[in-house]
């Protein structure tokens, strides 16, 4: 059996084995997501403590693959710091600014340990093929990249299985490109991420038994951003692989984040204020149901993953064609003309996506309600069977 297959399966097995432990541990540490406002789609308290299982699945597989070197040490330390910040948020709901400081710290750790964006490709017909950044510029660009990708994945974690499935698709796409371009180390690390995502998705797909929480979504965003930067050679191909390819492959989370910034700016709201105007909320508002919404976004992400693969193979026309198809689909779902705080909620109610929201007086009352609630879900519609 190939070493890389073993890496994938080990990560999958460890994460799948430890996730039930996290489900049982979550209520004891207070890491529960209680549906206390209309923004939440779920109807009962759900553990939000998937990060530790994902981290241990990834780290066990990565250490199995190879000894620790300077770059990988930086990834491991940064991942541990991000996990700690995420767990603190899952348990204590720490302020967004504190989480941002944690993300900045992780970016600095990676940069110090030689995981850096050191320059950019020069696509103009004149000048050098590669433009080197001074150290200060390299640090700033690296920090922006780490924070941007981390928050893109975090903001997409709004439906059962959405973020874990998107990262799984992106990881497998990057793995294929790694095979095509001969990046063995990137291949092993990204397959460890893919295995952890699949192992967690077993419990996270609708109806979810557990959410990954900030400890999981921030961790996966950090791993995607950092693993793509493995390698030191200052060439145009390195720039293409470390930034351009991931931007194509995870274009849906990136677009959703940019759209959220624009939307909240137009409505004079803080960027850190949550709302129901995300792409997945808009698809839900059209009556798709949770599972069909998630599967729809999986398909769009898969299209973009293939586009990224084609671009890496220099089939740019075919890649642009697929990007155009994905863009049209996103445009269709955005064009439903809504006020995100009002019409989305009404459409969801009309589509029977949500039951009337219950606000619990205490964690004990919420957990009791969860234990008493029984039912099964229709796979495609996501409606509860009576």
C-alpha cells in the first residue's frame, strides 16, 4: 500500500475514532452550540468541539509520514496555537479581536519558521519572471494570506458538513495537483488534512452529531493556507501553486467572505457581526433544505477544484470555462433579492427549513430537550419525518 494512502487512512481512522470522544466531552466543558437566535439553522443543542479530533488525526498522520523539519515544526506549533484559541472560543465565546490576535500569532510563527510568501510572479512581458519581496512585505503578505484563508473557512461553517466537505474537496484537488507537479511533501500533508475531514464528516454531515466549532474551522483554514506554502524555491511555479491554485479551488469561501464584507459595510455593520446573508443561507431560503444546499455547494466547489487542476496543467481555456460555469451558478443563487434579516427568515419558514425557535433558560434545560427529542431526517429534503 502506498505511503500516502496509509497517511490518508490513518488520519481518517484517528479522527473518526476520537470524534465520539469529543461529542461526549463537549457538554462537560461547556462546548455546546445552543440555538438561541434566529441565525442558527439547527433546532437542538449540538456539541461544537470537533477541533481536537481533527488536530490529532492530522498530527498523528503527519508525524507518521516524516520526521519534523523546520517548516513542519512551524505548521505543528501554529496548528496547536490555533486549536487552543479555537477551543477557548468554543467553550468561553472569546471576543473576535482576541481570535484575530491568535491568527496573527500563528501567521508570525509560520513566517519565522520559513513558511513565507517571498514574492510574486511577474506576468508582464518585461522584467524578471519573479519579483522578490523585502522581508517586511513578505511578513505582511503572509499574514494577510493566513488570516484571509482561515476566516474564509470559518465563515463557511454554517451548515452541517459544509466546511468539512469543502475543505475535503479542496484538499483532494490540491493533492492531485501535488502529484502532477511532483510536490511529495505537500501531497502527504494535504492528504492528512483530507483524511481528518472525511473522518469528521462521518459525524458532521446532516443531521450533525457534532459541529467542528472555531477550533476546527480555524484549524482547517490555517492548514490549507500553510501547507500550500511548503517549498522555498523562488519561482513563478511556486507562486502559482501556493496562492493562485488555492484561490481558484476555494473560490466559494473566498467569494462568500468578500461578499460578507461588502454586505456588512453597505449595511453599516461590524465585520465581526454575524448575519444570515451568506451564500448557504440564500440557497436555504430558496427552499432547498440543509442537505441539498450542502450538496449544491459541494458540486460548485468540485467544479472549481477541477478548474484548479486544469489550470495547473496549463489548460487555461477549459479552466476558465469551468470557473465561468461556477460563477453563473453563484450569481443565480445570489440573485434572489433579499433583506438578509427579514426575507431569508420568512422564506425559510415557508420552506419548512426551520421549526419555531426555542430559547432555553439554561444549558441543563437545553440538554434535557435534546435528550427528549427524537426523529429522523429525509436525506435530500432535510425535513423531519413524523
